[in-house]
C-alpha cells in the first residue's frame, strides 16, 4: 500500500487504475460470496483487472496517458480472456463450442476496430491471431484436448502466450531508420 501511495504521489493518473482494480476486486468478492466466481463475465473482469498491469507499467514509467495504452490493455484482456473458453472445453458440463466461437468472433471484431481506429498498430493487432490459431488447433484436436494431461494444456497456453508476447512486444518497439549519407 505504501508503494502504491508513493507511485500515486509521483503519477496521480495512477488513481484511475487503482480505482479500476479496486472495483474489480469488489465485484469479484461479491461474486465469490454468491458462488458465481466461475461465471464468464466475472472471469473476464478478473482478466481485465490483471491486464491493468500494462497501463500501470506504462503510466508509472512514462508518467502520462496515451490512447494506445487502452488498445494494448484491451488486446491483452481479449487474448488472455480466451483461455476461459478453451479451459471450459475440457469439462463435459461446460464443453459447448458456441460461447467460445462467439467470443472469438466478437474479440476479433474488437481488435479489428482497435487497429482501424489507430489504438493499435496493425502488427500489434495481428498478435491476436495467435489465440485464433490456438483455438482453431484445439477445435481440430478437441478429443485430444479434452483428454490430455493438464501439463500439455499448460504447455499450449504458455507457448501461445510467449508467442503473443514476442509479436506484440516487437511490434511496439520504436522504428529507427538507418540513414546512410
């Protein structure tokens, strides 16, 4: 709490992120109380709160707000939120394909909108294709995915997250042209 206060004193804009995280914690606590913590909306909210780490790091280091940081936060939330639907495929009770297909279609449209509006670079938005490829692979190998060990699921999730990180991080590096005279 002390570090949070010190960072707030240096960068007052962090208050908005703090309030967002506190609100998410409150909603999550209420959901746990009513035993709804595994509801899709609550799980997405939890991922959104965790993904506030990107804007937090940006604001803490740069000290100012950028509209593109909202695009990056949404991209991260949509990418990691996809895991909700893949993991649910492993349980017979929640193994319906429709919610996951709908989620990925809507998420793809949102990412396209973020790129089209300039909140994400094209290459950064293309990092979302990693999750679409992962989801497609899972759908093609659904029986395997539903019966494989959790270790294999962890490898698949970790590998796709690392590939997403590499693509999105490289796409955000500043471009420097080598000028020869």
